[in-house]
C-alpha cells in the first residue's frame, strides 16, 4: 500500500531539536509537497522514514511497516536524497547497472529509466562530469529502478534549468497519476506550484499546516 505515515517523530542532534513531534500521512495518487525553510527538518524526516537515521521518539511507516534501510530492495520506496552522492568515475548507465544488479534487475530496466528521465544521449558519459541538473535526473532514475509505489525526493528542483523544472513537474504528476505516493521537498513554496496537490508545511521540526492545494486556494 503506497503510504508514508509519520507519527510524533522527535530527534535531537546535540543541542539542536531537529524534529519536534513531526506527524503526517502521505497518500497515494498525489504529489505531496513538503515545504519549509532550510533547517526545518525535512531531510531528517526523510532519513528517518528510510531508516538511515534513528528518531529518539515516534514512528515512521512505509506501506504500514517500518523501513529498515536503503539496503533493503528498493521495491517499496525510491528516494532521491543527495544528488551529489553518485560515483563520479562510472558512466551514468554503469552507475545504474551497478545499482540494478544489487537488486536483481537487468539492463532492460536500466535503459527504461534512463529514457524516462531523459538521459539517453548522456548515458555513457561519466557522472562526475554531469551538471547538478543531470545528476538530479540520474538520482531520480536510480530511485525509480525498483518501480516503487512510494517515492521521496529531497529538493529535486535544485540545480535544474528551466526546461528541467518544467520536465520534473510533469514527471512527478505522471508518477502520482499512476497511483504512487510522491513526497517532494522544497524550501520554496513557489517551486511546488503546479506540482503538488497537497502541502505539508513545516517549521522547527513540526507540521505547521497540512492542506490540499485546492482547499488552500479556495480559502485565500
Ligand atoms: P531541512 O531538510 O528542512 O533543511 P534538516 O533536516 O537538514 O532540515 O535539518 C534540521 C536541523 O537538524 C537543522 O538545524 C540541521 O542543522 C540539523 N541537523 C541535521 N542533520 C544533522 C546532523 N547530522 N548533525 C547535526 N545536526 C544536524
Ligand atoms: P538539507 O539542506 O537537504 O537538509 P544539508 O546540507 O543540511 O541538507 O545536510 C546534508 C548532510 O549533512 C545530511 O546528512 C545532514 O544530516 C548533515 N547535516 C546537516 N546539518 C548538519 C550539522 N549542523 N552538523 C552536522 N551534519 C549536518
């Protein structure tokens, strides 16, 4: 079942309270925007949901169960956390083949996702020479490999050129239209315009507003 459920997450880094009762649900079939200023706790929440970081309190579930780590097969969730974290010496396709192999997936799936993100003509170039926007596309391709019902993308618009921004809007909408749960973070509300159906607005480690975009517009 394509959902993310976050309930009462608290997390401290030394003196910093990064998460202070973070709670929300991400439902399938729509793009949910996760918006708030830098330092609001968006990345930490995503890392906890993925089991890459432990919360001090609270629970995080994907499809009704805790997710242990990204080392689990990526059939349940795909994530774009830090597009810079790619192996620079491999070609884009080589990087994806390496990831696919560890999940028992073949070259055909790799070539499919390369086409989906528009990297076909750059697939044999080294990822180290990629622009940030191309790295974002490659990171999204990696997130899609296992055809997961749940996707989490941390600031995917960063570094994209205007054409890339238009592309990602339509692309995220099509992924949601296929019934996936898509959580996409941004520090800028404007980046999520025309993309998100639902907004979770956060600040200081907690949810400030959780609303449908249509309701928000109707209320304004
Ligand atoms: P956002 O993604 O909304 O920008 P983060 O989740 O990255 O916010 O950060 C929330 C807060 O936790 C910030 O104050 C940040 O500096 C702090 N923080 C995040 N990760 C760490 C870490 N590994 N060590 C110390 N502080 C951290
Ligand atoms: P974002 O802005 O997307 O939250 P950051 O650049 O803040 O990303 O964080 C990138 C990495 O650095 C993450 O692994 C995060 O946990 C860590 N980090 C963030 N803030 C701090 C901090 N104050 N001290 C140490 N590590 C941090």
